[in-house]
């Protein structure tokens, strides 16, 4: 007999889950269990469902409650590691045609994207843009003068080159994840919210299911996409991950009338990133002074001391007209951070146990392709859309880290 589940109704983005009371018509065994309903977990469930499986998607809180819900939502392809650029490019094919590919809405807004680098990284920028162009990504190198022509409000005296992606922009992380979940449910995925995994059952060296606060769930495949909690979940399967946590601060400012809309920007000269937001706002965050090592469940209560002042000073250096801006709001978010700040994707530990975690704050824009590739890996033995073997979770135990041929350095620093 199916166990009883009592789940309070929740609403996230466009997704509404009604309360489930009494017995639920639920099979005891699933084809796969995905732990964590952020964008990665939702995408994996959706793509497994497309391949004919009946997955169970388990979420301890509600859809997009963790790192995804606090993501800044940039959709861009500029990476200094080719495999990540390929994942972003494959994902862009979803974001740019979301209603056709998935259904529902993802909130993609085309603004263009600029990657600004300090002069010592000019050659890396040129090489990475050439790599992106070889992949097929629409991008080019702009001089500082060309950036000023594109965005007259920008001060450009402190850099020489930038990469420009005219088709890029941002999307709504909650709506993106909710529509993936709705599409997956339409194909047979079952979502259970308010369900915390407390054990992973292993027999004969392979996973056979999980135990939760709502009962037992059986499956020959378990995918850990639990974001900052992924380390704790992995330990339930006897897997020790070198996974830290990364806590970041974000501010929204109201642009003054003289400052027009602008592209999304990663500004490595001033170690920040920013993009427009609806309602005449600009979203702004810093790449330095991040908090590492917070417990994954520590409440996100306010931003770090001095963050607002540092962020204001930097955005005013890039856009002098922002001196007349006003602070709208602030918030913080948290994600899992791997030692090389690149994802962990693939099998690890007992047979049938997979990881899709350690996205280190840049995973939202990769989400659609990560789901595609993980489904291919699980069902076909290898990912064919993008070769993700470089992201093997076991690389750290083998003494390997991912190194770019033309690096910019770590994204996040203390």
C-alpha cells in the first residue's frame, strides 16, 4: 500500500502544488529519484521523463527554494572552459525558444552581455572569444571605445577590451524551474515538496532507494542535485565530497532617469556583475568578499557589513550617473562550491548514485543542458549533447582540477 503524504500547498513562480492528503496513488518503485528541485534537478527530471522514465523529484522545501531561487539569472555563454561554454550554448537554445521547447515561461529578456577584463587578460579574452565563435556562439571582441558607443553611460578608461554577446540577457530562475517541473509532471514525474531525505539505501554496492521524513522511496538511480546540501546528502550514500558553501550578497538599485537600460555585465576590472531588472532597477553583486563555509541551513539574514557601500562605489565607477540612484532592496543566496569552482556531474560512490552539484554560483544558465546531458549519461552511459566527462566528481580524489587554457582566475574570492 502506498504511504501517506501530508504536504502543505505551496506556490513558486508559476508552479502551484495542491495539498496531498490521505493515500496518494503512487507506485512504490520509481525509475529514478532526483533530490533537490532547483533548476538542475527539475531539468534532470524533465529530460528523464522525455526519455520515457517515471522519476520522483524530492524537495525538502519548495521548488527553487535554494540556490536557484536566489540566482541572479544571467543567461550568457562566456566561459573560459570550453565544456561550460558548450553547456551554456546548448542551454541558450532552450531559453531563446522556451515556450516551444519546454512550455510555460522562463522570463528570458534579451539585453546583450558584456564581459569586461583587465588589460592583463586581453589575450585570454581574444582566445576565449575565438573558442566561442568556433562553437557557434554569436560573440565578438569590442574595444573600450566601441563599448562606450554601445553604452554611452559607461566609463571605459580602465579597460581596453570586452567580449560582447548581443543575443544574451537574463531569465527568471523561479519561473524557469517551475515550468520545467510542470513539463516533467505532464510527462509522468511525481513531485513531493516538504520531503527531506534522511537516508540512502544501498544493497550489493548499488543504490536501491531513499528514506525520507515521509517514508521510503525505491529506485535504482538516485541523483543528488541538492545544491549547498549536496555534501550532506552524499554522506548518506557513503560519499565524501570536497564541497564548500558560497554565500553571496545582491543589491537592487533604482536607476536615475538619466541612466538608460544597459547590457548584462561581468566586470572583472571592478570585480562585480550587474544587469537590468524590471521596474527601472539594476541588479548588482560583487565577486569578492564572499562568505565561504557557512552551514547550508544557516538562515540567510541580511547582507554582509559594508556590502552596500562597496557595491555602490563600484557601480558608480562604471556608470557615473548611478550616483543619483537609490537602494531598492538587498538579499543573499547560497550555493555549493567545488574546489576548482566548476560543477560535479556524473556517477560517484555506489552504482546508480549520481551527482549534479557544485555549480559554484554559475549553474542557472547551464540548467537545461545539464538535464539533457545527465539523462544521456544515466541512460546511454555517456553524454552526447556535450561531453561532460571533464566534470567527473571523482577528479578531486584523483588529484585533478579543471584548468582553463586561457584563464581569468577564480570567479569568487573571499
